[in-house]
């Protein structure tokens, strides 16, 4: 199951996995792009995948898509939290209908919530020989993220630019992976990755990509960026709980993104932000049933 699968590296990974014979389930925000993505996966594999629409900036839609998935899917072997957003300058000061920072909600809290609501399906997809896999798309941008782990998405936004907000959300992705590994391994192996500089819709709005585009070899097509994602989803060598990777190799995150104490504090505040209790291990799934 891949969120953010209607374009970019999510769609490229879905096509590659489906071409190899894996059953994929797509989640995306825009219905028309999601429909076209499903058709492209069908063209690659010969089989039309199941596709579910949900906007992760609305927590009610995240809960609704979890209910629909639970009605159709008994086991999930790989869950990829790839949905992401990089808003324009106006979005820096915009809150969601849930009263939360939009960038943090889409890039971290939406995936955090859907993972909890589908955790029993991931547990069911694990076996003694092959644990389930939880993969989160992070970014080198975590290095400039100044994340308040006790109040990651409060309505009083402190971010002065969309890139500071984005960096904070990507740091949250790594911290989420660290704490998920502590709680859920070895049955579920959480990892995260930096896909590199990828030519996606993000690139059209990024000054970093504007500079990088004039330097050959720095910006790659989505298929290259999806390579690490596919590797994490399929290769036994990728079963490293809490691992952070780039280009098929272990990658180094900042100390702020790997501190176990900060990871536990972010976990608790994220549970509160999305309205879930902290049960210590397996979550209360009544929100999804």
C-alpha cells in the first residue's frame, strides 16, 4: 500500500512493484490523477490496482480511508507513507480543518494516523520468515528542521518559510521511524529514506531545485528516486529496524532526528494531535471499525 501514489516516486514505485508481480494498493488525494495513476500501473502490469482517494490534510478522510481499506484488505505486507506536500508561501501560515499545521499534518500526522489504524493489518501481514515493512519517505531537508517535538503541529505556527516547515516535517518522519522500530520490531520493520533530488511537482516550486537543475546529474527522474523505495520494500538486506537509507545504502541523519528521547516525545504529542490513546504497543483500532 502506497500513499501519495498518484504521481512522482510513489507512482514510479507502484509501477515497478506491480511489474514484478506484487499486488499494489494506491492512495492519492486528487481523484483524476489517482485514476490516471491506476491506469499507468495497469499498463505496466496488466492488472488494474485498487485505488483509494483521501486528502491527508483532513483527518476525517484519513479515518474514512482506513475504514474502507479494512473492509477490503486482511493483510498488509508493506505500507509506504509517501504522501507529502510543499505548499506555497501562503500555506506556511495556513492551518487545516483540524486546526493543525498543514505541512506537518500531510507529511507526518496523516501517515502516523493511518499506520496506527492499519497496524493490525500490518501485524497480520508479518510472518516468522518475513516481517511486515513500514517505509516512510523522508528528506535531507530534515537537517534544517527545527521541530518542537512536544507541539509539532499547533495552530500558532512558528515557521517563517515553507522550507522550514517542510524540514521540520521530514525530521518528524525520521523520529517516527526510530520510535516505531522500538515499539513494533521485529514483527514490523520500520525504515525511512531520502530519495535524492527528484524531478516532481515539488521541483517546480523549490529554489533548491532551480539551482540543481543547471548542474547535470543532481536531479533524477522519479524512477531513480523510487529505486530505494522498491529496494526497501523487497530486499532482505533492507530489514534494518529504524534504518535511514539513500540510494540503497545507510544514510546519516542529524542527531536531532535520531534522538530516542525526542522520538518518544514526538510519538506522544502526535497521538494527542490525531486523537489516539497511547497503549504502549498495539493501538486501539476502534476509530477504524
